[in-house]
């Protein structure tokens, strides 16, 4: 057991939009997300995913979305994350692979806070310095 002045490292997991959508739909992912803190995992999201969720939300769903985001830490997106995302897009483009700006920014947000990234779309995140957890979508 850590002493009073020792810091306990908490695992961090940034939830991609696919995972957040499934959580809001009440799929089995919802229970998994709800149990993260009990497992010692700190759930995170970023502004890109917030925008993607809010863009498609119905008025009746707004309280659930507010509750979900209220329970998440939000990873900052600053110059360092923008540089990392832009570098990935450039490097992959040189190899003939097109990456989406939103995906690169989400991955950069995860890397910026030292989090793994949970997503249903593993192929969208080929960045070698981001650890990906595959959370299959309820619709797949």
C-alpha cells in the first residue's frame, strides 16, 4: 500500500467516438465503461470526440451525453498534439496511406496524456507510438 506522499499511477484509457457512441446506446460497452474506475482505469476523451458526439445527438439524448462527458477527463489538444497529428499524417501520406485529421488528433490526445486508446476502428489508428485496445462495436 502506498505511503501518504507516494503517488499511485492510474492507467489511462482514452475512449474514441465509436466507444462513446456504444456507451450512450446502452450496449454492453456501457457497463464496461462504467466499470473502468473500479478497475483502476481513468477514462478520458477529447474535444474531437465530444464534437462528433454532439453533432449527432438528439435533444432527448442531451442529458445522457452531458452525464457521460461529466464522468470523463478531457485530454488537451494544443500545439504539441497538433504537431504530432500533422507529423503522422505527413509520414503516412508519404507511404500512400491517408489518415483522417480527427483520428490523428484523437490519437495525439491519447499520446499526450499517456493513455491507451479504445476504439472499434483499429485500422484508423496505425500510429506506432499509441497503444490501441480493440473494443468491438455493438453494431459489428
